[in-house]
């Protein structure tokens, strides 16, 4: 005699916590995650690389640094470039990154694997870099001498700020955090976008990204050290062209010009 078999109760679907895995075509978050990954390379990553290179002009002294700032602040459509090429992409990348961090769960204590440590380090370095950029932009753009109209005072303004040991420590930590975040972000980008599908490719790109981080950190620290160069010690915003004046005075004195003429050249 056949007996009716009671249907098995459907297994309850386990609740997924944290950031769910994204697959092609599944929801708007797939697109947002892709845009987040892409924006970290272009334009945010490209801007960070340019910023490291531009700041390195400080190694050539106050005049070269001021000229670089003058060049950047005189670019056409500057407000448009900064708004849509820098500020808004950074804001989106940072805020969505915080959202990913909020939805995720750190488990490095339970699973102290390299990947988990890298994930956590990427979140913290991104937060450090973002809040540093907010503070740095406020200090240089909206306090003290307006560098857009007085770019020749740029070196002195940064030099004065770095005399504070706390500010110096903040600069160093921010340089290391931003360099790490960009380098590991490039590695993640290559993995997520299928550029390095194999383990060997990811390993090689990992070496390259590690090298990039070391190079950027070195450039940043050398740039910071240039503000302590004895040759440019005590540069002041009221006398930003002291180096140019000294060189001009030396040249005039070599020609044995009258003292009054030397005075006119120095004060020009």
C-alpha cells in the first residue's frame, strides 16, 4: 500500500551578511562596484600620481615649486577640471568605499590570512587618505595666503606647516597610506576586471604594485625632506623669492655694480 510521503520542509535560506558577491547583471550594485573600482584608477589614481610628481618640484627649491603651483592654478577650465575630474570622483570613491566597509565584517582575528589583512589595510589606508585630503585641501586652499593668487608663497606655506612635528607625522602617515592604497587598488583592479585571471599573473602584478608603492613612498618622503633643506631654510611667505633675489644680487655684485643698483635689483 502506497503511503504519502510528506514533502521535506524547504531548507531555510541562510541569511547572507556583509557585502554579497557580485555577478554580471545582478542589480545596480554590480555597476556601482565596477564604477568604484574604475574611479580608483581613473581619475583618482591618475590624480594622485600627478600630485606626487608635481609636489616633487619642491626638490628644486621655492621658485620651481611656486612655478609648478602657478602652472596648475592657471589651467583653463580649472573649476570644471577640479569638480568633475577630482572632487566628485574622490567623493564617490570614498563614500562608496565606506559603504562597502560598513556592509562587510572584519574577521582577521578568526582568519588571519594574507587576503584578510590586505582587505583591512585597504579600508584603513583609504580612510586615512580621504580625511587627510579633506584637511590638506582646507589648510592650503582656504586658510592663510591664497595660493591661487600668490603661488610664489606655496613653498613657504608648506614649509611653515611642516615645522610642527604633529603635522610632519600626519604628512608621513598620509604619504604611506595613499601610496599603499593606490598600489593595492591597482592589483585589485587587475584581478576584478579579468586582467590577471591566473595566479601567476596576479603574483607578477603584485610584485609590480609593491614596487610602485615603494617608489611613491620614496618620492613623497624625499619631497617632504626638501622642505628642510638648509639651502632653503626659513623661507617666508612675505619673501618667497629670497632665492631668486640672492642669485640676482650675487650676479650683480660680480659685475661690480654700484650699491644703489644692487639694492634696486634685490627689491624688484
